[in-house]
C-alpha cells in the first residue's frame, strides 16, 4: 500500500488545493484491494478444483488491517501461491491507479484548455471593446478638429 503517497502526490499536482483528502484516497485504495481480492477469491472458489482464498478485516467493523489467507496442500505451497496472488492483485490495483491518474490528468488538461479558451475569448472581447472605444474617441477628435492632445489646466 506504498502507492498511497505517490498517488496522493500526483493528485496534489493535478488538483492543487482541491485534491481529495488522504483519508478518502486511503479508503478508496483499500476498497480496490478488498474488491480485487474478493473477486479473485470468488474466481478461485468457482474453479473446477476450488481454491480457498479469504480476505477479511482483522478488527471487526474496521477496514484495516486486512487478513489475507490461502489454503493449500502444504504450508510452503500455500505461502508461495498466496504471495503470487498478492502480487497479482497488487499489479492489478497499480494498473487501475495508473489509469486513474491518466484519466485525471486528461480531465484536468481538458478543463484547463477550456478555461484558457474562455479567457482568450474574454480577452479578445475586451481588446475589441477597447479598440472600438479608441476608434470612437478618434472619430470625435477628428470631428472636433483636435490635432494635438489638450491639457486641462487646474
């Protein structure tokens, strides 16, 4: 679960002060692991030769810590198989996190590009308005035959 720090840092860069809380990110990540292990456990249980993989909270009514266990023919074999399944789930969750970050980056880029386009439109409108005001002032100055700036005395 060392991914939390890196993921949180990436989200900080993407969203700045609007970043989700670390506790929310942790809860989401724990949920991903739990869901992935549960799906794997169900898949293993539904095989022609079922395998027994369980994941459950160590402390009742708390999401952490989690206990993951696997029943095999030998303790050593079960330990090796469990390590492989843990690695498989870890790889899957890492792929999901990477996809999430890419999606968040793409969304943030689109939002920033949209914001930039809006700012460019507003800036162009302000520029056009200022040009019209200057043209109008020039037109009045020409009609009044003003050729030099006139300074008002106090």
